[in-house]
C-alpha cells in the first residue's frame, strides 16, 4: 500500500521540476551584478527534487505491510469535505458579484442547516449576525470595507 | 542612577488617571483585535491613529503601544480554543494549545499564556531600560552577510520541528521557501510564479496561507466524522497545577530571552520569535516526541517570546528610530504626527514622553494580566457551543479574515487551496510548522543572500569573511547535522519517512 506515498513523492518531484524549469527558462539566473531572480528558486527546486527522490526511494524500498498510508475517509466524510470545499470556492467566486451579506448569509445557511443540522431559528439568527451584522460592524466601526453586490438590483436592495 | 530617576519620573507620568485609562482601553481593544482574525496589530494601530489627534503625544503613544501588545495575547485565545490563529505569531500555539483544550485544559493554557506574556513583556521592557544601548550597537554591525547567516540559523531550526522525519521537515521547509518566492523579485523587480495575476504580484498572503494550513485543514479533517460526534475542547480548571508551573518556568525564561533578542533585529517578525521559541522548547525537552499533544512548554515558550518580542521590538525604535516591523512603523508614524522623532534625541529633547511611555509598558503589562486572567472564564465558554454551530462561525471568521487582509476574494481562494494542501499533507504526516517558518524567513534570506553576493561579485567567500557570520553558519550546520548524528549513534529511523505532523 505504499503506492499512495509514491504518488505523493512524484507530486513533489513534479513541483520541483516546475520550479527549476520556470526559473531557468523565464527568469534571469545570473546577472553581471550577481544572482538573478531565478537563482534562488532554481536551487530550491533542485533541493526539493533531491529530497523527493530520497523519500521516493525510501517508501519504495519498504515492504508493503509496514505502512498502509493515509486511509480514505468514509463516504459521508468525503461528501462533507467536498461540500465545504465547494461552498468556500463558491463564496470566493460569488462574493464580489452578490456582495458579502448575501453570499455569507447563503454560506452560513448551508453550513449550519445542511452540514451542522441546526434548527431553522438558530440558523437564521447566526446567519444574519455573521452576514448583515458583521458587514455593518466591520464597515462602520472597524473600517474594514466588505464588498457590496455588483449586480444592480441587489445593490439597490442595499446588499 | 540616572536610569532609575528617569524611570521614576516616567512612572509618575504613566500612573496618572488619564494614562492608566488609555493603557486599559488599549489593552482591551488590542485583545479584541487579536481575537478577530484578519485585523492585525498594524491595522488596529492605524485605525486608532485618527482618534489620537486630540490627545497629547504621551497619551497617544501609550494607547497605541498598549493596543499593540494586547493583540499579542488576544491572538492566543482563538489559537487555543478554536485552532484558528488570531494573529500570525500565535499560529504555533495551536499545536499544543488546542491539544490542551481538547484535554479540558484550555483554561490552564490561557492562564500560562497570560502569565508568560506578562513576564516576557516585563523582561523586554527591563531590557529596553538597561541594555538598549549596547544591544542596538551590536545589532547595527549586521550587514547582509551576518543577516543571511542569522536567517540560515533560523531556518536550520526546522530540524527541531521535524518530529521523526527530518526529510519531510526539510521538504516542507523548502516548500515554504518556494511559496515565499511568489511575487515581485525583491532585487530586480521582475515577477516570479505570478501566472500574470495581479493578485500575486505582492506575493502570497501569509494570513490566508496559515489560516488554510492550520484552520481549514483541521475543519476538513474533523468533517471526516459527522459533526454531532465531534468531541469539543473541554475546560475543567483555570488554575495551573504545581507541575504545570514547574514545567513553564524554563520555557518562560527562554522565551523572554529569545523574544527580546529577536525583537532587536529589524525585519524579524514576532512570528519568527514564537516559532523559534517553540523549536527551542522542543530541543530542550526530555520528551520532544510529545510536542503537539498538549505540552505546556509548547504554549508557555512561544507565548512569552511573542510578547517579549512585541516589547523588545520597540528598543530599536526608541534608541535608533528604526521600525522593526510594520506595526512599529505605524507607531513611529504616530510619533511623527505628534511632532516627535524617535531616536537618541528623543531621550534628550522629550525625556518626559520617552520615559512616560516606557514606564507605561510595565503598567500595561500588569493591566493585561489583571484583565486577561478573569476574562479567561468568559472566553472558554465558547467551548460549550455545539460543533455544528461553532464550525460555521469559525468558517465565517476565517473567510472574513482571509478577505480583509487585502480586501480580495482571491485570498479566500488562497486559503481554500492551502486548506486542501494542509489536509493532504496532514494525511501523509508532513509537519506543517516548517512551511510557516520558512515562508516568513524566505524573503529575508533571499534578499540578504543576493545582496551579499552582489557585494562580493558572486564570491561565496564573503560568508567566511565575517566572524559573526562564521559562528552563526557553523551553528546552523550543527543544528542540521545533529539529527544525522543521532541516527548513527542510536540507530533510530530518524531520517525515515515516518513522522508526526506538527
């Protein structure tokens, strides 16, 4: 079962290869005044690659029984993890469009009601505090300007 | 004797009712700002500056400096209770602080952090009074060569964060350095690894990265089980046992030295101090393998160092007029707005302001201790909230924190990316702390390396021309090869792939 570690080691090797390739091809390695922008990342890539190879050799030489590698979470766990990832990605993508208040309100409804299994009233109160409440407190008293909706009809509603 | 007389004069100014009230308000606001992720001490001080225009210079600076060290303690509260660092400097406290909270010892962790913060802050203030002159003269001798050697020494300490696997720790250290390369090249000004995105020109945000690696990754790991089954951190007592106090004395003393000393060096952040203090504790401990499982030393050392650093960082400002961090730069701006120039002349021309503010540091540290010990009981009530609710609130805070660093939804995506990366790295038992250490020190290391090589026209011999650099580099090499010696001596699988995630 050490194949998972081998794949992880190969990911590091690919990352180190990219570091070396990009710094060698797209940046100055050395200039008349001294090291260029590509000097440091190139050697970081080389070092990471070297360590990645050592790790790959180590995990490949182990017998299959000694290390099982990370286990996959149960089906329900995978669904919850993916739900969180997708919902945060949606917040990131929609915040400038729908505004902080509406995006965060919808996100909190999802987090508390669907994932957290909370009652409707608990969910609504917390979602309103974390969206509308936070927007006004941070904007008015802490001078942190959170985004308003860029869609005209939502902006007219003060969202 | 002059020092004592001046200090007494300072106390007579700091202990006036108005200045006491300002120190109290600053400490309270600072603690609140520290609890709120995304509003850092620099932003907090900057927001308060307009309010100080109507005040006298002494009161204004007392308010801002007490807010500054109040944030250092506030960041600890969320680290211990929620595993979400309120401030970057408190990230390392998550490791053992949150583990203690899970064991029902959140109150003890916060009490020791409050006591350590008080002692560290007081120690650094005493240093400011008595040792500022000679220490800053020594720090001034640091050119790029010595600075590079110092940073190398700091980075070599990743071996102390390695758990059982030095290779994994080194890989994570280099990964952090590579992340630090993103953005505009500090010497030539050309973009690197930016994929033509304007958001990446200033580099990758430190706060979104640590929130992802520590906060979101933990939530993703918890999501493997249904939220209803989640065992929340519990609290049984606030009062540390005798053993807790005995175990904290050494870390608090070491943290005071580390924080004060690193606070003197411009450019080194208090995150570096708390990380190095953690590493020092792990090195000094008879049971380094237990770090990350709720060791009190893992809370006492970093928390002391981070407050000592906050006070120590004011030494170069007061004696030389050099701001050693963004927050100190904001405080320096406040000095200048009130017609004062920090530096040696400040003590001659405005002795009342200089000594009044220094005395207020002692007073502020006492206020912070008195304020925080009774409030711990209120903070830990957060633990009674069901995880289904707490998780949503933590997520909202993290999104808010990541966004408000530079008002960009892109930073929320960065936090998400590093949450997923952190989750996967945890699954493979990679220690995460080295990433944060090298992410902080990486830009400083590269800049000093390249400046040194430009001075020597490419010759690495320059690093052997300075005795300070040679000693520091020798220590760095020693730290790195020590685990290899351990490997040969004990025959343990120190260099193998098995390790604990920090």
